[in-house]
């Protein structure tokens, strides 16, 4: 009875052996899936007028665009990943579509979306590819429609150049925060164009602002060599991250995925990592050979990338999200340039000019 459904030349023993072979192959393929690193792209700009998209794992150049101005100061990825926006001393924000055809001329499909009366300092897409928020040296921020280039809302209130902005996490509402040379950090309502909160506790220019992951607070980095945390519900400053030994300005700031750690880039070539709750420094990361101009934690929290005037981008990736940054070890030797060493993947991407 057991042999009734067998084909010619088939036996129960041969089918059992074939089944075991297929199981082994299936386990091998499953193991391969666990070994694959997620794709990570790095988008950055240079002072030679080039905007470049890199593959952070292979360090291959994916896309490159030559801008009409030599100093590119702002860039942003569209939420869909299908377009990039950038601008600088040309006073414009231009949007370029990304395609898989690397031979296609991206510049030919450029769309000029925003126009300010002074340099573009920062830009960020909203929750869709259809709107983009910009800040400028003319002291204003503005919300634009990408398709038509129409100005949807303008934001006036800063008394000097606006240097940075950050949109609130989507679930917390239609607000964003900006910082500038007037030493103010201002929170705005995207719909009304009104400033709803303002903080002025820094002693110098605010170079970077970043919302806390929950959207209830934000951090700022300033030329006064401090980072500060502001609680929006309490409407006040709640923490200062500084040390007497830190005398150089802070240029960029970002939170870890959980919000427990605050990464800060400084003009003394280092990245300091702060415990947000305790207000203490937990680590210093070395490796760059000039000022750290920007840094950003990846959306999944497993990596962060820093850009510097030493013409490099450095990507550090850990095995686990909970692994503390102190595990990233600085190494230098005569055989190779300094780099971040970690257990999963590291990339040092060299550019032709300061990032």
C-alpha cells in the first residue's frame, strides 16, 4: 500500500534522501539571508559643487550631479528615495530624480523648486515627495510645492541667517524647529506659519537642531561649544551638554534610535556621545582629520555617518542597536589612515573636497 503512489525508479528510501537534501539546501539559503547586510546609501554634498550618492557598504558612487554653484550647503532625500533636493550659494533648491540608469543625465531633469534672496542653508522634504521645507540666509524658512514650485507658506521671525531646521516626527503634528545666527531656536506651525515657541539660551550661532524621537523635545548644537535639550511640554531648557575641556563649536547633532544617546560633531575633529538622561559624556570618537561638519544616524538606528572637511565620509555600523558607541574603536597605523573599527561593517568614503 505504501508503494502505490510511487513513480518508476522511485522508492521510499530515495524520496526520504531527496527530502533531507532539500531541507539542507533550504537551511543554507535561510542562513544566507541572515548574512546579507541591508542596503545603505549615503547622500552628501561638497564644496566643489558636486552632489554624490554613495553605496555605504561597497563605497561605490551611485549618482553624481554637478551643481551650478561651487558651494553646496543643503541636501535632502525624498521619502520615496526616488529624488534628491539640494542647493547652496545659488539661492535655489533644486530637485533631481534618481534612476537606475547610471548613464542618464540627471542634470537635464533638474527642477528648480524654491528661490530665496540669499543662500540656501537647509532643506527637508515633508512626509511626501510633493512638499519641501527650506531655510535661508535671508532669515526666513519656506514651504514649497515641488510640482509647481509655488510658495505655500513662509515663516518670518529670525533676526539673522537661519542655519538649520528639522521636521517633527510625523506622528507628533505639523511643526518644525529652526535655528540661526540670532542664537534662537524657534518652533513653527506649518499650517499657520506662526512661531509657537522660541528659545534663546545659547551664546552664539545655532548650527544644528534635531527633534527627540518622540517629538516632545529637541536638541541644538552651537558655536558656544554646547548642546542643549529643550522640552516642548515644559517650554524650557532642561539640559546642557558641555565640558570645560570642550572649547570648539558644535556643528551637528543627532539622537540614537531610542533617544538615550546624543551624537555631536565638533570643530576639533571629534564626535562626542552624550547620555541624554544623565547629561554626561559616555564616549569620544576620533578618526576625522578636520572639523566634523555633519552627522546622521540611520533610520533603523544601526549605523551613523559623519562628514568632514577632511574630504571623507565615515560610516560606523554595529551588530545590535543596543551596542554602545564606545564599542567603536579608533585605530591608526602607518599602514592605513585612521578609521572607525567595528564588528559589522565600516566604510570610509573619500571625496575630492570638504564635505
